C-alpha cells in the first residue's frame, strides 16, 4: 500500500460512524493508535503502511463522554486512559484505577483509549481482569443494533478482539459497587520475550466478617482471561479470617484449574506458578484486612 | 559541536541517495541467485563482487564480511545493498527480492567449523594438580552470562559525500581513524583520500566500533558506485534484532581449599559464545582470562579459554567485554566460598585479595581494602548481612516467612590503568596537537570524541589552568581526520591515561615557547600507544597490575514472595582511581554506569534475537524494546564515593560498575531467596526455574 | 490534490501552520523532515523510549506514534517552543538545560515530559515528577540527576506556563 493511497474518514457523529463502517467493514478503526502504529512502521522518515481505509474515531463526541448515575459509570471507548484517571480514585473503582495506572508510560496513557486497550491483542489487554471482577459491561453497536457483553465474551486472539462486522465498541459500563477489598497486581513478563504482563484483579465483600462475595481474575498472554465462578463460590459465607487449610484448598484447586500450561513454554509455567502464589498472598491480605476492619 | 548524525538535515543535501540493506532470512547458506524487479531510474544493486577492495572489515579485533555474498553465517546478515533516491521504493524492491538460497543447517555453539574459532588459550601457575590432590575441600560451579544489548538511541549510520579525489564520511563512531582505515581498505583507496568526521555520540558510548564501520563501509561503497552523497542508517528494529550484542560466556570454576578455608588452587574453564564471527583473542577472551580469578591470591592456577561459534549474530565490543563476564563468575564464586567457609564476605575478601603482587596491606590507603572499608561503612553491610542471614536460617523453605525476603551482596573488582578498553593494533603512537592563536585562544586537536563525564571539559579545564586562560577561550576542535591527529579509539581510560597527559605536555610546551612571545604557537606531542597484554606473557596475565583502579560495590535487594520480582533497595560503590579534578561530573557518570550495570544483571532481553525462532506459543514481540536499560521506577538509590588515593594519576574507571554490580546483585538475590543462581540476568522467571529444579 | 494528500491546519509552537502531506506521515517526520525541528528524536519508533515527546493539546505524547490525520486543529509544542516561547519562560528559569547533563539525546524528552506535567499541574509533587519522567529512557542512566534538579525546582514553588484545557 503506497503511503498516499490511504483514505482517512473522520465521522463526526456516532450514527455517521456506524453507517460509514457498515459500508466499509474492511476499514481499520483508529482511536489512540498505540497498538496500531508500532506494527505499521516502515522506518525513519517513511510513511506508515496504513491500510486502504482508516476511520478515525477521535472526532466522534459520543465516544468521549462520561456519564455517571448512582449505580453506574459509563465511560466512552475513545477516552484516553489519562483522562479517565483524572476522574480520581474516589470516583473510579480502586481496582480499575490501579489497572489503568499501570498501562504504559504517562505519554502512552495520554494516547491509549479504553476501547483500544480492550480490543488490543492478548499480550496487551491490561484492564480486562479488573473490568471482569467488577462485572463491567461492554456496549457494542453497529448500524443493525446494540448489544451488551461481558468482558469474557470479548475474546481476544493474538491479533485482537473479534467483533462482528460493522460492530464498534462504544462504551464501558462500570458498576459502582462497594467492596471491602480491591486488589490489583501487574507482573511484567519482560524476561520471556513478551511485552505483556500477568494481571491479577480481585475484589471481596465481607459484611459482618462473613465472605459475601469474592471475585478473582487473571489474564496474561499465555492465559486467556481466567475467572472461575466455581472457585469463587467455594468460600461463600466463609467466616474471616479464612482458616489456612481452607485457603490452601482453594489455592490447590486454582492450581488444578489453571492447568499445567503448554509444555516447554517457560512463560506459561511461570505465569501459572505466579498466579497461584499471588492468589495465596491475596487471601493472606484478605484475612489481614478483615482483622483491621473489626 | 557536531550534531547527532540523525540531526544532519538531509533535506538540504542535493541529489541525496539512500541505502537499503538486504538481510539474510536464513541462518546459514549460500546465495545462488538473486532476482529483483526492474530497477527504476536511479536505483542500483550492490553485490559482493562490486566491492573494489577488502571484503572483510576489521575493527578492534572484531571482523565481519562487508557483505555475506555468497556465504551468510547468521540470520540477518547483510548480503546485498540497494541504493536509490527514494527510501519507500528501495523498501518495496527489497520486499520483492527473490533469492535462491542454498541453505545449510544452522550451527549450534560448539559445533566445529574449520578455521572458524580463535585459538584457545591456556595459562598455568604453580602446580594445580598437586593442589587439588591435597585439597581438604573442592567447590565446583558453572556460571553463565547471557549476551546483552544496550539501548542505543543514536544508531550506527553514515552520510558519505564524494568528490573527485576523496570521500568524506560523517559517522557516529568511537574510532574515526580506525573507521577511515577500514573504509579505505574496502574501497581500495589510500587512507588519505578518506576523511571521517565524527558526529556527536549519544549514550555513554559503548560498542560504536564494528557496527559503525560496517554501516559506513556500506554507505561508502554505495557512494563510490553512484558518485552521489549517500545516507544509510540502521533502523531501530534492525539494531534491536541484528545489532551486535555483548559477549556471552560460560565459565566453570573449580576451587581447592585447605582445612582453614584458604584458597590453594583453582581451575577455570571459559567458553566465549561469539556468534558467527569470532573476535581476536586479545579483544574479549584474553581480557576475560586476566579477570577470571578476580585478583585473589591463588598460588596454583590453571586457566583454559576457548571461543565457540554458532549461527547467531556475532558479538561486538561492549563495556568491559569479557572482563565483566569473568568478574561475575569470579566474584560470585568467592561469595559461595565465603558461605561455605561461614565467613563474613568482607573478612574473606580482605584476607584474600591481592594488590600488585603483594597481599593487601591492612589500612593501606591505596589498597583495595580502602574501597572495601569505605563501601562496607556506606552500606552498613556487615550488620545487614548478618541480619538477613539470620532471617534466611529461620525459613523452612525458600519463599516462606519470615518476611521480607532481603539479601545483600558485596563484590570487588579492578580495572587496569592501561587497559585501553578496546583492543586495537593502531596507532603505534597517539598524538594530540595544540595551537595558541594570535587572539590567545587555545585550540586542542584530538581524535578522542567527547563522552562520559565530560572528557572535553576535562581537557579544557586542565589546559585553562596550566596556561592561565579563561576556559571559554579553550576549544576542543571537532573530530575530523583531516585536521586532528590520531589519539586512538575513544574510551574514558584512554582519555585519562593518554589524552590528558598529552594535553598537559602540549600546554607545558606552549608555556615554554610563549616566553619568546611570538604567536601563533603550534605544538604536537605523542606517546606510544598502550600495549595490550601479549598472549604469551603468563606473568602479566596472572597478576594484578600495580596501577589498577579498584571498586567495591554493595547491592541490597528484596524479593516479592508472590511474583518473585526483585527490587533493588540500594547500590553503594566506592572507587579508587586517582584524582579526577576537572572531570566534570564523575560521580553522576558512575551513577549512570551503575544503573546500566544493574539493568544488565536484572533485566532480560525483551525479545529474542531474530536469528532464533520465537518461543512457541508466544506471539512475535514488537520490533523494539529497551533491552537492559531500567526505567526510572526500577532504579534504586545509588551512592558513589571516590576514596582518597595516594596515587594521584587518574585511571580509567568506566568498567568498574559492570565488573562489580552484577556479582553483588547475584549474591544478594542468593541470600534473599536461598537459591543459587549462577547466571545473569536474574529475573523472576529465572527464579521460578530454580524453584522448579 | 495529487495522490491522496490531506491538508492539515494546526498550531506549531504558537504559530498557525498549514501543510499538505500523506495521511500516514508521522508527526516526528513532519517536525524533523518538514520543519527542521530536530529536538524531538527518534530513538525507537514504537513509543517506548520517550525521545520524541512533544506536547499535543498540552499533553506529552510520543510524536512517533502520531499520524498526520490526527493532528488537524491540534496545538503542538516542541522542545524548541519550550526553549523559546514566553509562555514557558518560568519553566526555563527553573529547569536550565544543564540539568540534563549526559550526552543530551534524551534532554528534550525529559524537558517536554516535565513541561507537560507542570503545565497541567503546577503544584506537582515528587511522585508526579517521578511518574512523568518514567516514560523517558536515558542511555547514560542519568535519571537521578534529572529527578534531583526537578525536585529542587519544586521546592521553589513557582507556577509555569498557562493552564491548558
């Protein structure tokens, strides 16, 4: 593709975007570009190797709105991560704030958008685990209609998320629930040839010292979004602090559920072993927190 | 001051041609045929047969074919060049190139290839066989250092301008005269017809030797053929995938101890993993041999060292290449011996280190014990070491409480004053020229490019003081081989031990001539180039040089029991290297070196070298990564102190961080985790592997 | 227009600017190749090293990741602007270039990162300064010096630049 054969469209409304995309389903959607540009570089002084059609999302106001109700926070998919973070720790759920803060560098966070990070390849989707544990919902719209999906239904492949033709990720609905514990860890996987990270998000609610809800989610390049409702329900109604035997039983079940990983894949072995240790450390933190609150 | 190469405004150069390098997609083989689409006007192809002169480049003991045509030995090796006025067109042509390869099996390290390896070296002192037979205890371990890259934002590149009689090469290089010679040989021209202008160099300058020469040679060949100015620069992705990394080593240490725990003998076997083209022994292997026993008193010693080749990107020259890897093994080995002997590392080292050929005199100001004492005090080492050792003893197994998982390590290393840092066979004599003009401005001419803590500022300040001039009136001229004399390749050691004395001599001569009153005054002073240690000189190889610079380093770490991430909590370094007045900001420079050495010890390459397949199941990583340069968040507090030195002669100290930080880090991780990790970099994944085995 | 060029209108260092170029032209190439502004440097081309930072609408971004078609109507300030414009005079007083030392390759990245921080948050504290500088890689390992000097500036509590929307 010669550099000056790319056509760039700049729709100015959501309706216009959806109609345009319906007519040009082969067009590349462009938001912040941090996932796209590195793979389209051709070298110093040379134009990017962009596809024939690009639809620039940055001029659609509906994609950059934030609205808040008592129960939800709706965040437009084209808001930059830095813009979202500027709402502050008191507005955003702490687990989401932590996961957004860990993305890239400050200048990258000025470009990366929420939708872009969700649609990124498996190695880069840093915020999926955090959005999953708080049961965020994703709005997908096309000229044909609208649907809402959970994070787990946005199944990322190596190249990115597979949406239906003409579908655009337009906003993320974040429930504003109260949790007693928010936990997020991001462990870089640089040593194994990956730009990705192992992300672990967890939340827990324990009114009157009994565990009412516990959610755990892991994501990593070699571990598609992992969350097990069966595991999460194991400790329902358990009194805190959780006895060591019960915690170890949960950790052992987690280890089995994660599986052994791909043979001879150093990264997947490390990811699984680390996930188990992080879970164990979280349960210890949960116990400590429960004692503090009393 | 010259701009950075990338900042030369190429848009203003008329008829500029660009170059594009065609690289081998196979590990090893032969080009049987090459087909391209019809070449547009102004575009042309260069093959190996089009090179007028020498087809192999040499620089600092490293050698590399100008083009791998017909034979390539590693994936990514340049085999042909394209030239033309439009970079996009050249890239499209390169993508359309069809090569008929006769592919051969890739070589693994250790496969034999006739004539490929540098000869092995062997040294012996005393009777190691008898020492081992009579030993009370023997300790054996194998240490490994991975090949490493640096973050180099200032990529190797060249702009070549041709005239009827000569060629001017603008290049980012540490050795302008070496580059000139190499390019002249490739073009079959006398050196005087090639002129090199050194552009400003980024980073603390490391490894701008062979790769700079290779890129310049490519640009020069293109320019000679098309008779137009040519611009050729590496791309960041090519530097990341195909840039020459620092050497990898495997080192086996066998140590014999007597009943009291004293060293009575050592056997050391070293293997340099050189990649496709091995360097000369004097470049990497011999410096490694000299550092292999770490400067301890070992009465009976045997060292064997060899180079192995493989179908990988060849190794290039890097900070303390060979020595850093050898000191890692030697110092980490000594920390094992300390532990086995249940001795405090400080006590063990103080007892066993050498200075010159004598034991270190206790309390002697110029001895390595001075840096040991200083760093131990700075870091509160002995108390922390004992405390962390006690915590470690209380753990049932590796990652169990009590927390935190902390450790602290100590290492000592030395750098030879006359170690030029880079082996070269030229020049025989190094020279500096100075001119005091009629306006009483002093002009200094040297091929030593500015770098580090301000080498040029050091020359300026020293000259200003000697001649009682305002420093603003002392100018170090741009490095242009038509104008400056050859002072040799630029390293901090050479700047301090050769460049600075020559500047001082020039100033003294001008001072004498100035009495007569006539200006301008021009003087030139020269000296013999420092001799690298000859391979046969056992005595020189097996002793610590009398005028060495020393450093002792302490690293403290904490390991996260969940993720195994290793956080450095502090690095302390004490140096003994003469008096450095006027050397700008030596402390900040050393801090920078410490940070880079810490990165080498603790960060892995982000992506595999393209000469290897990607890891199964792991997507092809992006085309660039910072390699072993840590980001700000990872950098611990670093404290540096220059210890008072009774010997005022300034000695090079640029290597000391890379010699001492990695083994101190490894020892600290070992104490924190109870795991013996005998390789660097040590990352969480490496710790996981150790746990599993 | 020949081929598929776009016409860009934007402000560059407070000057209204118009340019025609292919839509896939990177901002770093526009600045360096077209305008001769070589302060922003290309160290990696993938947004990792921070050598190419510029301010876009008051925020530090990597110019190597910005295609031309996203620059329309934007306010771009390069390190040359930060070094010369009156609106950044106070910032310059607090952060003379000698701060950066080393070889200077990353100096513009550090300066733009700090400008972006202080323009948006004149009262930024040590954690924010460290965070802002974390996106720039310094081959010399010169970070401690830069952080130190920036923190000294903080202690003098001056306000820099205009607030950006």
